[in-house]
């Protein structure tokens, strides 16, 4: 096994498209690093350069202590798991898993021993004679992983391996991969656009946007202490509510505007946040996670100076919670994942134009409420915000204000 290090890694495609921009990242030996980001962030390009499937424009890739920039893929001692399984349809499960070992000249008995041991570990031993077409999606993915595992590589590279599975199977396979990694302790780079996979799988998570590394840290730290607006909006489902705001200093107290509502910031929250106090009277960006909004009637410590009287536009009962959507009279922030994650650049430009023309336009916010809430679609509701868990960002740099 070996760690992986990227130093100034850059990829510029023909025509001048910059896919990866000066990436510096070190993955420790035995670590499972999840690289996450929206489409076009450069994450898959990083994986392909690591595998040797894409040429490097600048910088270095080290696997262990060896620079592999010019090393052919088959000599890098890595194994890749693709999202489309990449199994040979005419071969049995056994032959698919054995194929790489045979190419590398392993003896027949060692091939059989490795394949049978790995198949047993993955729970596909009884499928050895079947062809891929006779397998379910989850079984195919296990076979694809088995083909990588039998080689005992220095590192695994996984390119959105669960994207073709249904929701229930994705949860099962996600758990299985996490358990398997703890058992094997093989260095793994796992690429996905799904923040749930990132949060549950990664020892650490690297968040990318437009070819650049925005932040890398443990999942819990990324969620609780995002470095900037993009990371804050990208990590979490439903996404963080993000709106334009202003800090108001009045009578020795500081309030954050949320449309027509003022949220009182307690001294305990402001303590140690000297940068935030400098924004009194200034514009800034406010972030509130959906789980930090509660039904005031069910909140044991409901604060009247942190309450919102809203009109619920949609209440979605989920069993363990109710997802509630409601408008507030605060302008949305264009281009953030919570506003435009699923839109293209034209849509984002149009949204930015709408905000510029009418900065007072409302934003739809989302709350995750206790299943006992009485909030219903089309009805008024009183909600309360946990002001001790608010996030603030500079409107120009988009960096978190501490």
C-alpha cells in the first residue's frame, strides 16, 4: 500500500479548458479520501490522471515515493472501479475477477485462491459461473470491486461506483464499501457528486469547484465549519438556506436581518467572533441549516426574538421528519448550490439578473421539523431559529466570517 500526493497538478484540455488548477493534496497511506463536487469540478479528471488515463499538463502525482507522471497505467499498481462496472459480458464472474491476474502472469492456483477468497469476502462466491447479464446491479458492482481487490493494489480509484444503483441498493453498497475499507485498509480515492456518500464514507473529504480545491477536512468539520459559501451550500441535504442579510447594532445588541425579521445574536454566539462584529451595519450573507429551524410550539427553548411567522408552501412528511418549504422576504444569493445547484450557467446568469433588478425578492427556505409538527401545506406556522448555529459569509470574498 502507499499514499498518494498531488503537487501543483494541472490539466488543460485542447482548446484551453482548464479542468484542474494547481491541485495540492496529500492522501495518507490507508486513507479513504472522497473527492466531491458538482459536474465539471474536475474530480473525475483528477482520478483519470492518477490512473494514467489522462495526460498531465503540469505538476506531479506521487504514489508512495514514486513520481508516476510518465509511468504507464499498468505499471502504477492501482486498480480502478468504474460507475458502469466495465465487466466483460462474455466472461463468467470468476473469469472477470481473474482476468487482471492472468494478464500479469500469476500462476493458475494463485489466481484461483485469490479469486475464491475475494468472492467469498464479497458474498458472490455462489455466482462464479454466471455472466454479468444474469446479475443484479449490486452483484455486478461487487464483482467489479472484486476484480480490483484480487490484485492487491497499492491504491483503489473509484469513479462514482454507486451512481447506477437504485436508492435502497446505494445505501447498502455504501455501508458495504465502508466496512470493506476498514477490513482492507487500502488507500482509496473515491469520486462522487453525492454529498451523502462523501459524509458517510470519507475519512476526509476534498471539495472541488471549477478545478480548484475549496476545502479538505474530516466530514464533520466540513459540515460544521465550512471555509466558504460554496462548501457551506454544497455539503448537506437539504442544502443550507443562504440569503442576503445585514447586521444591525441597536441598544447594545446585535441583530441579523432575515427579511423583515430580526434575529437577536446572543453574547455567547458573538464571543470569539470579533470579525463578525466588524460587519455591524454592513451587508453580508446569512446561512441557516434546515435542521436548525424548529416548530416553535415544540421547541423547549423557543426564543421570541428568533421566531418566524411564515406561510408554508409545501410540507413533505418523511416519516422521521417533515420537510417544510416557506418563503421569506430576503434576497437569495445567486450561484450558490442551495439556489442553483441543478441549473446551467445560463440559468444562473438569469437568476443573478433577477436579483439585481429586484434585491427584495423572496427566497424559499427549507426546514427539517419534528414529525409531530402541525405545519401543513398552505397553512401559517411559527418557526424558531437556533441563533447559536447561524453562519455568516463575506458577500465579496464569500469566505466564512469567524
